C-alpha cells in the first residue's frame, strides 16, 4: 500500500529560539512502509501566536484537504492568508531546522527549499472553532508537487460498530523510526459516542472511533482516517475533528480509558468541493470496494446520509459564501489520487 500523507504541522517558537512541533499519535507503529512520500506544509508563524501540527491529504495533484483548524484563525474563523502557508516535502523536524534562522522562518532559505505558497485556501464557511462544526478546509496549488501522490475520498464509510480503520499522524516518540505513525481504530457504539460528546447524536458528517489497543490512539486534533481497498488502493475516510472523554471535551488525555475520536467525514462536502475547485466528483470520490472487517454486532445509526453540513445546508453555504475564504485563484487539477503530508501553522 503506498500512501503519501499530508501533515499540516504547526510549529511554535520555543524560549531558546528553536522551533518545535506538536505530535499526535500515542504508542503507534511506523507507517513508513505504507507511505511512499511524506510531504509537509509549513505556514509562517504570526507574531505572538503558536501553531499546530495537522494532517491532510491530496485528492488530486494540486488539491488537498485538511482540517479547517490547521489553516484558520481561531478568533475570526477565517482562513489564514496564503502568504502565511507553505507546502513542501520533508521530515517535519528536519524541515523546520532547514528553513529557519534563530527560530523564525527565513524567506531566503524557503526560496531554495522547494516549498511554495498555495494559490488558494478555502476554510469551510460553517467552521466554528468553539462548536467544532464543519472542520474541513481545501488548499490548491499552482502546480503538482514533485513525487507527490494522491488519494480519493470515501464518501460512504462504514458506520457499523466495530468496523476497522487505520489513522495516520505524527509520532509522540522522539525515538520513533518514522515520524509518521499509524494506529488501529474501530467504529464506536453510537449511544456510547453520543454519551461522551452529545452533539454527535445529531451530526451527519461525523464518525466516532475508539482505539483497538489500550493507550494507542490519535491525539490533539490531527490525524487522517484511511482504509485500504480490495485493489490495494488507499481511500481517505475522514479528518480528525476532536478527541473527547466524558466530561472533558476536547480532551488532552487521549490515552485515558473511554476516550473517543470524532472524525469529519466527506459526504456532505462533495458539492462544496466541486464549487471551489475545478474538480468533478468523479475526480476525487472513490468507487473502490472496502472490507471493514466488522467485529461488532451493533450498528451505528449515525450514517452521514443527510446533505446538511454541521452548521447549515450545502445550498445555503453556496458558491459565494464558500468563496469567502482567502484565495488568490484556482489551479487546474488532474484526476490522479494521492496523499500528501504537510506542516501548516494556524493560530491557536
């Protein structure tokens, strides 16, 4: 299985002038064998603000999806300026070291690094950083990145309790052989998931999963949810929205017993994505067959069948409001499928 992951990795300036980055997978295993190319997006820090490491994925050579939190101002809920975001390749720690001087991103080093600004950033108009609604964003590039691959979206992922998935994210261990790690997750019981985070009961674009192995989980608000098809292609099923525990939403105690992971799924956003990019639905929606190895006896009733987004319907969020995100144009994208890893700085 070949996957190239997008990690929108956010970095913060440490007191010693060095840059560090958050990492989001606990007790995972290396995803190096499943990831041919790991590409990162680095966004320019804003004075006095920190940033966060996130993941995302290319759905065509020039179009990628990620969580809105990664590229959106947490106060205004508006997309960051494109000048503050860079897309490129490399290990996040090494990348930050190579393009910074005294802890700050150095434009002179960026110029020769192979990193580029996206030509457009579209944060979903319904995104709300407090309510955790419509946590999805789309970035477009002027040209495909060298060696980058893409994937297609799974718009109807299994919601049956016990259905198996894999999540990808950056490791919490400094000794990990690969910064990109994977953990096994399974769809949680609908009643249990709603009991932990009450809004889940009404959401039509969210999938709740729980760790298969105790203390092995995603964390923070960053991970890609993937599934391998019968033909060995890899599909993207979701973007991590929050990790929650009963009475603690969101939680930073991701390895505590009873924690659940809530991923944003894509069925409700296909129309929006075709409005803001040159892509047709067939360009990025998977038609592959997936075996979810369902080990549960119950079925979840939270299937994403509605056309409603968290905050409103697709028709009401329309082409005009969906273009309210910062953008400088649209690029022509092909129909190849791929994953990419990215580092993006978002204000917290």
